[in-house]
């Protein structure tokens, strides 16, 4: 029994070590923002031993968090491994929601141009919109859905967990026909103990505009990681299925 327990512990430690070996923090200079930017990256198992190219998932954390938020969750590396994709988790400014519209626009442009270009130039990615996803939770949901909807030539998979949405009116309104033609998946989620009424109104508005999307309600959860964990498990299997 003792030997069996030791073997199990060794396997768990080896798995954790393997995940840690593939995860790293990267710093690079942004010319458009005039500052150093940071992101975490999780490479697929066997990345170093192969010449295979991979799709990329860009994941954005919530307010008050940083680039380590996803990797700090025990469930995340195992979920990511199943996707056979590269996961990029930027350290977005924690006060992004309070930034001016111009500052937000500059950051969003950095993600869609400089960050994507840097990742494609540095890692073995499949450099096409059909092989890129962008998603986030809470504050990060707003970032991901805005960036994704405004850059359909870069991202074909868009996800917003407990936040975000698609603008149907105003200067930055999306073209429903273009969104339907270019986005393979538009996924939005909310816990039923959050602002579920507002979420359902967004869902109804998207339906009325004829925009194809997935709307997931996490039963019995609030603005918390349990909602986002369920959202990730729902969103991940929809990616890169072609």
C-alpha cells in the first residue's frame, strides 16, 4: 500500500513538473504602447520534441488579477492540454475598465497586432484566424469580445465569461453578416446568480439581430471562478473542430 501511494505521489509530482516546464512568463517591448508587456504562455505537451504547428488561445484575466490567474487554478493545465493548443495569457492593466476609451483602444490594437505578431513570430503557431481564439472572464470578457469582434480577420473564436458582449449600435457596432460569416463561435456565459436578466437581454438582442451565438447559463453560481470554470469547460470543446 505504501509503495502504491508513493508511486501515485510520484506520478502527480511528475505531471505537475511537466506542466510547469511547459509554462513560462514572457516579457517583450511594445512600440505602440511604449512599455514592456508581460504574458504567460502554456505550450502543448511535446512541443519541444516536434515541429508541429498549433492553434492559439488568448485568455484574459479579470480585474485585480494578472497573467498568472489561470495557471494558478489546478484544473486549467489539464484542460489546456486536451486542446493541443498554445495558450497565451496577457497581463492586462488591472485598471483597464477605468481607462479612457482612447487608452483602451490603444491596448486593444496592441493585442490584435503586436502581440499576435510577436507570438506568431516566436512560436510555431498556425497563423490564421481559423486557428485563433480570444476569450476572457469578467473585465477580460469585455476585452476579449471587443477585440475579437473588431478584428474578425484575426480571431474566429470569441468567448466572454461573466461580461463583455457585442455592440449592435453606435460607432463600433458589428455587422451581423460579417460576424456570422467570419466567426466560427461566439460564446457568452453568465452565472444564474449574476446579472442574469441583463445577460438574457443581450442574448435576445443577438437573436433579434440574427447573430449566431452560444449562450450558457451556469446554474446556481455567482461572479466567481466556479462560473468561469464551467464556462471554460463548455467553451474549450467548441474550438478548432474543423
